C-alpha cells in the first residue's frame, strides 16, 4: 500500500468513526478530573486503559508515589489523592523512529454558575461539544486514541513505534505525570519526535513560555490596632514591595523573544511578563497584620531561564528588605521550563504539510504565550510540536468551554497522517 493509499484509508476510517470519537470525548468530560485536588484520576485512567486495550496493546499504569508529591509539589498547590499515569507502546512492522504522544487528563475547576449546562455532563449542540475539558484537552485525548485506532483497525503499514502517554496535573504543575515518566525512564532521550495536542488548531506551537510562580512573604509584627503604632503592618509594607514589582514587571514586559508569537492583541514576538496575581494577609479587622503573602507569576521567554529569572526577582526583594529593614522570605511554588523546537526541524515541516492537507490552509509555526508540561520533554533535546483541537474562541478555562467536532476529526487525521509520514521513511 502506498503512503497515499494509507492516508486515504485512515481518513475514511476516521470519518466513519466520528460518532465514536465524539462519544469518547463526552465520556472523558463526564469524569470530573478537576485539579486541584486531582479528582477521579483512577477512573479516567481506567477509561483510557480500556480504550488502549482495544488496540491489542497492553497499557501500564504508573502511580506517582505519595512521598514524591509531598517532596516535589508545594502544599500550596492543594494536590490530593492517587496520581495514575497511563502509557502503552504500539509497535510498527519494522525498525524505525520512536514517536511520543502526550495528553493530560486533568482539567481546571468549573463553577457551575454561568454555564448553560452542567460542565461535567458533556452536551452536544450545533456541531460543538460543551463541557469542562472538552477543548483543554479531553477532546484531543480522544483524538490521540482515535488516531491510533485508525492505524490499527485499517492495518496500514508503519515502522518504528508510537508511545501514547496520558498524564496528571498539567494544569497545576509542580510535579506532573510528564516529570514522573521522565524520572521512570518511560520518556527517554532516544525518542525521535514528540507530538502533543494540548493547544488549538490555528497554528503549530514550536515554543512556549517558561513559568515560575514565587510566593513572597513580608514579615511584620502584630499588635492591637488601638495601639497600632507598636506593630509593623505587613500589608502596608507589602504594598510598597508590590509597587517595586510592578516597575520590574514593566521592564520585563518590554523584552521580546526572537520567536514569533501567537496572534494576541498588540503582540508580534513572544513576550515575557511579571505579574502580582495573588495577595493574602491579615486575620482580623482589629489586628495589625504580621505577615502578607504576595504571589508573583513570572512568565519567561525561551531566551531567559529559570535561574536568571529568580536572581532578578531576588534582587528586587532584597532591595526592599534592605530599605525597610523588614524580614522577607521567598520560595518557588511551581514552574515550567520554556519549550523550543527549531521551526526548521523535519518534524515541524511534516506536521505543517500534513495540517495544510487536512485543513486546506497553512498553519504556521509560532510560540505560544502559554506554558506546558511537555516543555520538559523538549528540555531532553527531543523535538516537540503541539497542535490540538481547541480554538481561540473555545473558552478554555472559562464558562461554556467547547470544542468543534470538525476540529476533533481534523486533529485525529493530522496525527494519523503524521505517524504515517514519519514512520514510513518519507521524512524530507
Ligand atoms: Zn491543556
């Protein structure tokens, strides 16, 4: 069978199984896997294991030891419960490249108020599936599974191997299933290509921002507010630190990467940022507060690195401590490394060509203004490309999150075609 025939064959199979793809997406959405804390992971893992078994392969489930979570994920993240991570290996006819696939099983919380229907009961309307995680990224998880089914069920030829992984805690970071699989040597340097659908279909992500979240605590001294001058008001002092952080944020926000960014208003190149995103202090109205917590979210471009970013922030906090003679403490709560794959890498070229064929339009490589756990894979030197089923109007992390069924079908095809092109010796 020629490559062209194989492609036509899997396309026909995928079109004929659209209803099953939708059904699996709905079943995944219906399991509430909100993180924090990480609900129902064993249930969703079991569902995925069942689907992978239908491919005639033997999936394995690897639990992150509780002690590891306690050691590596800050308690601030609020993680709780078992953390199963699923993997399997689909082998082709002969020797060939290794492809790694990744999808995360968790979703961000959803407050039911504001939603047109229950966020954890998937509903289909006008060609769209609504529900928390439909777009980020359970629809894309289902697409991974159906792209593999298309290969197995049609019996098309391919070499090498494909390793799907379904992992925990992408939405909070700290110590994700991807970290676990790297530590367990499921994800190793000898992998040739990594594909993830954890993004939208309008571009190919070849880069992403690094992210470091720091918790800064300003320490004061409590006092009865009637004798307020005898205390040291941590909140009032923290406000002047916030002013300094805002200034640093302006300076950081002027920097640009050399990598073109996703089309966000007013932005051509990937852009870093530093933002105060949470403040917590005080316990009662008549007590001078003795501490105030400031959370700083620092997004950084691939040209910066985590150590550099931390040093820069430490400098500002130290200056504040010195000027005010106040004690401060600072810790890294969670973070992601930035991702970078050369836009000229053969993997990028293949996926771009394939996506153009499936979608009928060019999807250019670009840098995402988000951060992702698969960046960890890219830091092993493995080329990573991300293209998934959501769109900029899918409202991910918002109310009435949805995914278009046509996009689910397209992503399934883009993945299946990519395997065929990459695993048949047709890479140019
Ligand atoms: Zn996601």
